[in-house]
C-alpha cells in the first residue's frame, strides 16, 4: 500500500457476485467512490452466482467468504459474544430460527474480525488512511466494531441500513448486537427520513451518528410515453410476496375495469416470487377489458428497456412495508411515470399530489380505483405530474448528485 493513500474497504453480501442482487444499489456509488479514494477493496461475504464485470480500479478480496464457506459452523455456538447477547435476550433460545440466525451472526462476525486484523497488519495499512464501509448493518459492521474495540481504536467505520438490518419488528424484535454495533460506528446512513426518525427514537443516545443518504440511480435518460390510443397502461415492479401485496393491485384494477367497461386496460407486472401461483389463480377472474401480463424477473437493464419501448401511464405499489425509498419508484420517477403508492416507509417522501397519489397504508380496492381515476381525470394536470416526477428524480435521486455527495462525505470522514 502506498504511503498516505486513502483506502476504502467495502463489505457486501455478495457483490460483485449476483447472489444478493446488490448491483443496482452499489454500482452507482462505485462510479464516484473510485474518484475520491486511491484504493478500493471489496470484501463480499458470499461468492455464489455470476460475477459481474467491475471497475478496473477496484480489487476484490474473497478471504472472508472463503473462510466462512470452509468454517466448521458447529464451533460458532461457543462464541463468547453470542453468549453475552443471549444472556440479555434469553427468549431467543426458544426460537429455533432466531437462534440459528444469532449463532451465524456472531460466528461470521468473529471470522471477519480475525481475517481483517491480520489483513491490515500484514498489508501494513495505516489506520489513519483507512475507512471501512459496510453496505448493510449486519455481522460485517459488528465484526468491524470488534476490531475497533479491541485492536484499532482509531478505525473509522460507517454503514448503511435499509430494512431487515434496521427494523427490529421485521426480525421478531431481535437484531443481534445492534446497540453494541452503534456504539462503535462513526456514522450510520439511512435511506430516508422515515428510517432516520425510527432509529433515533429507538436509540436516542446515538442520534448524532445518524444521517440520511439516498441510494442514487443512474439517469438512463428515458422518458416513457403515455398512452394516446384511449387505453390505460399500468405497470408495477416488485417481488410477488405477502409484503408487496401485488394481488391488491389486481383487486384495485378489477374495480376500476368494472366501473369503466368502455376503457381497455393493460397491467404489466415486472417481478416474480412465492405468491405468483396464487396471483395467477386470482387474475383468472379478471374483467374482459383488463389484460394482464406477468413478465417475471427482469434485470435492471431489461426494466429500463421495457420502460423505453412501452407506453405507460401509471406505476403502482401497494406494499405493506418498506425499509426506505424503493428503487423501483425512483426508476419510475426517472422515466416520468406518475406513481400511486401506499403510505409506508419512505414512500411518502416520493409520492404526493405533485408526483402521483398517496394511498392510505392499507387501502381498499375502491381507494386504488379512485386514485387511478383522480390521476387521469385532468390531462393538463396529469402532464404536469409527469414533468414533476422527472424533476424530483433529477433533484433528489440522480446518482450524479446523491452518489457523488455520498462519495465526498466518505472522503471527508477518511481525512478527519
């Protein structure tokens, strides 16, 4: 390592491998991080799946993933930090799945600690010039906190937090060692104001460490056209599962179609999941003027190609929970597509009367029907909304702004 080089360690679930589907979130940041750091080393914790091409300035180090893969998982149960945590929350012992998660968490964190301490020492890295960045607030972040606590007190650590690694309610009220992790973190970046408020209320002692930094996306410079043939075309993009409630979109569209039998309606859903069979069974009862296309999982490039080639009037999400501001909504904004969305997580920071229609948290199908009618009732207002969507994207979610600002922030942390 060159003397005084500013070094960034990034910890991912699997990127640049596709197992954890992080590419859409991480690559826009990397485009700017390489401009602000002399060396970037990514440590994926899992190397399953296809390996994407990545920037030539970045080095991929698989020491941690290799060790986790080969490790005897049975010995993880004897981890001292696991026992310390269980003493505080003994009920975890009686929840088989939570117990397994906890053992794996502390076992993996211990491996991260040991390998990184050795890596830093043998590489002769000056801690003053090193910043560690975990994309998830998980065992990587906790492993780094152990290094800071026991070996390198001047180590600088920052992390993002999204959903499963933030909201304890999603994890049966238990995220291992979260308070201990926050104690040693320098900063925790949240995906939206809603998330920041949540964790501030949970852990007010660490309030000064919490910042909002949106996940930016690249501007593909695609403006989707609206329909001009009298038809209405709806699009949605998400997993098909109980949280995303894609069947609720169908229920709303069914009501709208029955109330507007003279209008042809198309609904395109991009995504797949464990509830697909149930959804396909329900849509057999669709009205004749409603055509439905379930496209399955698409790559990010394929999603934008779809937006480029098709006329689309409204994007809909009826999710029951969101960790932050969904990427799929930002993608729709970037193409100028008005959005109808439920008032959960950070959706209200994107969707309002200027960009679409904000539904209640648990809307009835009739409310979705009303939202569609309301958006399309005034052509001039509708066109203004389309323009507003594009404007909001450029101001708040374009990676050329938000990812650049995030990279600059990380550089400043490393320098100080």
